[in-house]
């Protein structure tokens, strides 16, 4: 029980006025004070759900399926001495710690039969990346996903999460998401706008979430949300699908924002009913077909999800192409890319997919559809940095290893738990195997990649990026 959860009276009066008749305020308050159940989502870019469950159950992990996400589980662990984020499985990107109700928006987006998994998608407010990584997994790293975030510090966290999870089809941008309707009209097959909001649904994980709550602040943020939704709608192709979501409860930031779009663009789109999204979804369904998840319904955080389909174009008075600096990359000539790809295949038995681009001393793998947005948007990073070049050759990156290392059929070394711990603490290791190798090597623990190393005799020199080095309390 969180007795210190701050639930001011004026907030509770506001909620009581909008709480549906079949739900109780007492249960609302009780659930706000109850700690959240821990939940995770399996990253199917790296491991199947069945293999993950088989790996974790013997370690005392109890995994209870989240009914609206077939890769999501509530988790209880017999031994909690190692923080979840320090487990080997988290460090190698096998799962993402994500609140169960926060899995709903992407489920809603991909439940739409028109969704193109190899299309051009936008995640307009993406950091820290729980939904970006969820979308990328459902796209199976195909097509292209533009992940945008306005806050610089949060952009860095997004980038780290994409790398850890082996995501290769994302282009990251750093703008106020209002620009997408102006710069890229009718560009995206599908859009998620998981909007910045007042976070009324998050009190169960942050007891001070409502410290600065006021009607004025809600109205202010609702105006921002309206602008973001209208812009996202312009950026959506006719025939495309858009999900608008928040982790807040007030009608102003949810139903009223959807209504404002309806008032503007009338029959150019329609909202889908999400009542059948999963068994029991109707318990949270509003008359308009949105999901308004009160925390007591599914014992989760509060959430709101609406899904619309765009039927036809609307006049766009916003359109104004963005200013771009010089694009620093150029496609790698085939005479350079082919030998490199063949060498990687010969050494590791995997072929990186995507288009190879180079700039100064770096070689990158860009997503398949990158050319559709090339010259229209400035990116912070595109796809995956494959290698750094130097006079006599190149060095494959840590992020390449995390994306491709699990699929390697050779050129890897398996560590035991003691060595794996040492490796994650930034130290060189001496694996016990019959013959030492030469050159670069993918370092794995129980079949999943921790990073890159280099053979020096029987020692593997540690090439883990310094910022990923952990001090202690690693693994079970
Ligand atoms: N989708 C994220 C996830 O699932 O991990 C959570 C997104 S959070 C609800 C909203 C994000 O929007 C925050 O990271 C915030 O920094 C960002 N943001 C705030 N104003 C924005 C704007 N005008 N344009 C784009 N992003 C914005």
C-alpha cells in the first residue's frame, strides 16, 4: 500500500464527476494506492515467447500473460536480489520492462487489418522507447519507423533502448512533433501519437505524479495535444491508421482531443471501436469506441487509446518543407560494400540487411525504405552503425553485435556465468574452450549476445562501450 500517494481533493472531485456510473470512486482511490504489478514484454526480435518462458521459469520467474499483448507478462520472481535491469536477459535485450496498460496502444495499432508491417510508420513522441521497440518487433525490423522525441536527454535513452533491443529499422528525429504535418504530409502508413500528458494514470508508480495537478495545466496540455494530433493526421496517408494514446484520465486530454479532430475533419476519417480488441476490452470501452482504462478495471495504470482510419485527403494549409543541412552520408559503392558483407558472412555466418551508407570513418546500415524520406527530414541517427573504419580495415560495432550476434553461426564465444559477469564489468576474460580464435569475436551468454571482444591469444579483450559497464550485482 502506498499511503503517501498524493491525491488532492480537487483532483478527486474532478475524477468523481467523470467516473462512469458502473465504476466506484472507492475502488479508484484504493487502486491508486496499491503498488503496480511488475510487467515485462518479450522482445521477439531476439527470442520467441516460448523460448523466453522456458529459459526463465527454471530461474523462479512466474509469468502471467497480459490478455491484450501476446508478448506481455506480469512477473513475480522468487529471488529479487538482482535488479531486473541487471539480469543477463535484460542486458542482452530479451525483454523490455513495460507497464501492462502501456502495451495497449501498439496492440490497437497492429490489430488493424490494413497495417503494413513493411511500410513507413511514425512514432511521434517516442522516448524512452517502450512502444517504439514494441512496434519494431511487430514490424520484424522491416520497412522503416521514424521515432521522434522532443527532449534531448530522453532521446539518448531512446537510442540506448533501441540498441539494446537490436532494433535496426528506426530513424530517430528530434523535433516538436507538430512539424510532421507541415514537412511530411501524407507520408506515413501508420502513426502512433503517444502524447505528452498530465500523467494522471501514473500515480501507482509515482506517488507525486499529481503534485502540480490543476485544471489550468490540463487545459494547457490539451491544447498542445490537439495541435500534435492535427499535425499527425496531416502526416497520415489516406487509408492509413493512427492511434492516439495518453496515460491520463481527464476527458479534456482524451475524448475532447479526439472530438476536436472530428470537428475539424468530419467524415475524412472515422474512429474504430476497440470493444473487441481483447476479451474483456468492453469493460473499458467508451460509447465512441475508445478504451478509457481506469486503474481499477484491469489493476493497471490508467490509459486512454483511440484508433482512427483516414478515408481521404484533407486540405493542408500547414504544408511547408523543412530546412535541411547537408546530408553527410553517401551510399557505399558496391565494390566496397560487397567485399565487406561477404567478409562478415564468412566470419560470422550472418548477412546484415539494409542499405550501406558511409560518412567519414563510419559505415551505417539504413532501413529499407529510407529513400522515401531522404531529403525531407533531418535525422539524429538512421538505422544502425555497422562499423568504424580505420586505415587497415574496420571494426564492427557493439550495436551490430546486439542486432546480429544471436544469429551468428560462427565467430562467437560462449561464456560461463562467472566470465559473463566479468565481461559486463568491463574486464577481459579467459574462456575455457579448446582453441582460442583470432580477430573480432561475438561474446555470448546462454546463446544471447552481450557485446564484442577481440581474441588476444586465449584472452578475449573486452570491447564493451564504457557507458554500458556495470559495477556489481549482475545476473542471478
Ligand atoms: N511513447 C513513449 C514510450 O512508450 O516509451 C512514451 C512517450 S511520453 C508519454 C511522451 C513523450 O513526448 C515524452 O518523452 C516527451 O518528452 C515527449 N514530448 C513532449 N512534447 C513533445 C512534442 N511537442 N513533440 C514530440 N514529443 C514531445
